[in-house]
C-alpha cells in the first residue's frame, strides 16, 4: 500500500466517520460508532496497524495522517457524547416536567391502634372529672389479684377467671404468681401507698385461659376505676358513670343500672345504655332488648375496705371495670374482637 493511497484511505475514513457521527442520536449508537471506527478491530485502527508494512518514508506520512485523524475523531466523539446527553436530559425534562408549585408526595405515617385511641379517650374523660391514671404489673401476685379483693382460695368466684398461673413455687408449695386476670389488683396496691380520698382509673392488659371467638380473647384490655372517700354514695357512682356514657356515646344516651354479682363490691350492678343502633326499639346489636351492657360496677365491699386499711364505718367508695374492646366494638359496629389483634392493615387503617 503506497503512502498516497494510505493517506487517501485515511482521509476517506475520517470523512465517512464524521458524517456518520453527525447522524448519531443516542448513547448506544455512539458506542457502536466508536467500536466501528476506533475499536480494536475498527476501520481506522486496522489501517494504522498495517502501516508497519510500508516503506519508512511512506510509513511516516501515513502515520502522521492516521494519528491526526484518530485524535480528531476522538475529540469529535467526546463532543458528540456531551451533546447527546444534554439533549436526552432536556427531552426527558420536557416530557416529565415537574411542577415545583405542587405539594410533595406525602410520606406514609403510622397511627395509634384503635384500642389505644379508646383507652386514651376513656382516661381523658375520667381525668377531666378529677381522676388520676395509674398502671401496674401484668405478672401479679395471687394476694393482690384475689385475696385482697375478697376472693380467698376456696371461693367459687375464682372459677369466673380462667387463670394463667406462672411456673413459680414458694416455700409452702403454692403457686402465688399469675398473669393478672383483671386490673383490680391495682386497687390494693394503690391503697397500700395512699390514704383517702382516692380517685383513680387503671388501664392495662389482662389474660385469661379461654377459647377465642367473636366476643372473647385470651388477652384483652380493661379499665378499672376506684373512688374512696368519706360520704361517697351509690348516687355518686351513678352520676359518674352516666357522665362517662354521655360523653363517650353521645349526650342523648339513656342509662340503665341492674343488680349483678361481683365479689369485691356490694351491691354490684351492671350498667347498660340504650341501643344507639335502634334507639331502644330492638335489633341484632342489642339482641332485641333495646339495651347494651357496657360495664360492671358497685360499691366497694366493707371487707375490701378493711383490707385496704380503711374503716368501713368512716369511708365508702365505688369501683367499676370496663373492656375497651367491647365499647369500641359497640361504637364502631365491629362484630369480631379478633380483628383488633390480627394486624390486618385493611381493618386497622379505618381508624
């Protein structure tokens, strides 16, 4: 290959490469162009590799032309890459234009569980009436869970609570520790460290060994209330609970009290409200009675007061207990208590 012919070939490759480069419109095509002309087996590279077969003088002239062409093509390639990238960004911005005046996408945020919401609302109602809030241990002593509440070991009332006992044995061979079956043990604990007057509500989780169904869970929340002072009467109990029902369920609610049995109060009552679904006419929710039971209550038993270190002749008091799950189910028309603890976001996000 003569020097003139090789220089001419190099110039022709340069001309053709620049023409092809001008028509390239994407990064992929640019890479293909570079491989075709400047790659290891590219057109210009192949010419330069064969220059060693020329005479020294011809090799010099062709080498100068080849290196100049290579430098020019590499410079034009880099320049074209910048143009194509800039054009691509501009096109994308035009197609997916951003309106900076629009609000940003909201980040998903968590919220309080519906039972936690109920607990806080109920406690808020009672604190506005002068009650304080206290919490206690979920693993409890038999003494506080039963004995101090007028429920001795041989009392048949213990069968009302399907107790989960803790694997602990004292020196006498007894099993005095358990998962608390109600929040009432805190009554005794509070009275051990306080003197009347006492007004307190006690929210917390309780446990019972029983089968689960639409209305029963083996673990659940309870809110206990206790008020002890001189001169407290059943009228104070009724007035306090009526005010709670009015604030929680609505001002138009009617309240009914009926005698019921609870070991640590005397007399004991259950409290019901007129059905807010049917206005007391009878429906599926109230089982056609027109009333819905929401809690149990009563005047603190004299033996319990004596166990607290209070003289029953000088002090009186009332206590009540309610299940937040139950009143939440009533309020929102929920038919299965198990929905609260299956962690189904489709259910929980409604609240």
